C-alpha cells in the first residue's frame, strides 16, 4: 500500500474532477449532495471530504463529520426518564466532541466507495490514518475530540475490518436498518396490496380511508421555498420528539437539496384545506430508493394516519418506478415491518480518546443507546 495516499478537503469546490465518476454508485457521496452538506449542514456539524489516491489517480472517496453535541439544546425529548438524564449528562461532560467517519445524518453504507475492489486491510488503515489526521487538525484548533465513531457497516464487512486495524475497537450494534427488497413481479400498487394477508390488506384500506380528502402532491423548488417555514416547523416537531438526536437540520436544507439534486430529490406535501400538514422526502439513488426526512404535526398524524400513509406512498413510488429496494432507515421498526420492510443488522465501531473511559466503553455505550423492544410483523401471504 506504499503508493496509497489520501487528502482531506473542507470545500466541495476543490474536490478532484473525477470525484463523481469514482462515487457513481452512491449519490450520497457525489458533489451535489456534498454541496448540500457544506452549505446547509446543521450548525453543530463540520464536514470533511476524503480523496484516496493510488499515486496520482483518485481511486476512492469518503466522508467524515465533526459534531459538537454541546451546541444542542436537546438530544430528543420523547423519553423523559432517568436514563435520558444520565445519557445527556454523560454526553455533555465526556462525549460532546464527536468525530464520525461516515455520515451521521443517514442510515446505511454511505461512508466510502472505491472505483474498484481494494483489500479491506487498506480500507482499515486509511480510515485509521484519516482519523488521526482529523484529531490532530482539531487539536490545533484547541478542540479535543472525545469520541470517534465509524458507521454503518453490514456484519460481513465488520468481520473483515476486525481482522485488521479495527480489532481493538469496541463494536456496537444499534437499531437495525429497515430495508424493503421489492418483488420484481410487482408493477403497481394493486400487485403490492394483493400480496398482503387479509389483516394487512385491511390495515392498508383503513389507512387509505383515513387520508381521504388530503391532497398529496410533489412540490417543485418554488413551492418548497414558498412553504419553507412550515416544512421546517413540521420537521422540527418530529425531530425534537425522536428518542435521540445529535443534530437539527438548517431551515433551508430542503430547498437547497432540491436546487442541487433536481429530480433525484423529491419532496411530497400533504395538504388539508390548502394547509400543509405533513411532508416526506426521498432520494433516487441508482436502483435504491432512499427515504430521507419527513415531518407532520401530532394532531393530523393521528387523525389521518399520516405516517403510515407516507410509508405506503414511498413504497408505491418505489414499485411504480421499478426500484430494487427501499432504505427506510432506523426508528419506527414495527410499523415499517408492517408494510414489508425487514430488519438488517448494522454495526459500527467506537472509541474514546481517553484510555480509561475507552476501557469502560461497553458499559457507557449501553447508557447512551435507547432500548427498543418491538415485534416484527409479517404482512405477506
């Protein structure tokens, strides 16, 4: 690996010309999306873009994010219990400066991509060396990185990483990524609904009855800008009521995303009597449909089963446009499984830069990650 080097960039404008070609498999690592991160990142986040070279040829790209948890007013207010208070105290005191090798804002293998297959030993070494360079960068700015996290990896790849530079790191499991592998035989929503057992077909019909009278439409850029305040209000309600959060999006995030990514990024609004009561977003990522952020208010969500209807709408979009799979991400595991998504375990690695605290990481981590008990559903015949 003597000819393999890397360079860390802070500005998307300075990335090598071939960047998008190398990142062609994943839109979350291409310049349009990286521009969204650079210009509308959460106020407590700084993003870095990593080019990996063989001599002078760009062969891989990666991303890192620094998050200052101290700048957050709240980590999520839904679970107002002793464990939440303990977790918040630990974060403020010992874990406020966090470095992510990967993208903390989305779920899935979006940390890096290589032009051709490279040995895992190389990837492991590059990630470790990038980490040390970024820790040094922040040290020069008088900021001590507390925690370093590598995310998200499927378990087969995790095993390979552990055979190299990651062998001494604490491996953690978070909530699974809910992924829906769509049946290629399905051509429309009728095919999808017909595949349900009676119980889940009845659930589908009941949800659709509840949303009668609600107008669902895709918003163009001008409309996203027109409704920007309301979109943010609906997003913020959901974000602040999540069990755990390390960032909040900036107000112009969705309009800037639309400007950068055009038809690959879609925002659908839900209107009642011409008032926006909810929205959901998706990103078209080659043969994968990525669900992104959404928003609603509690009153309309309950009355119209908005969240469940959004999941159905995203699924039907994926079927009608012949996507192979839909990434639904973490959270709301049970309801996502009721529409057909299945849990795929993902892992990450974490270490604390203080050796004593790092030794206690297995115990500390159990205090940070919210417990989730849920019942998988099996909606199909």
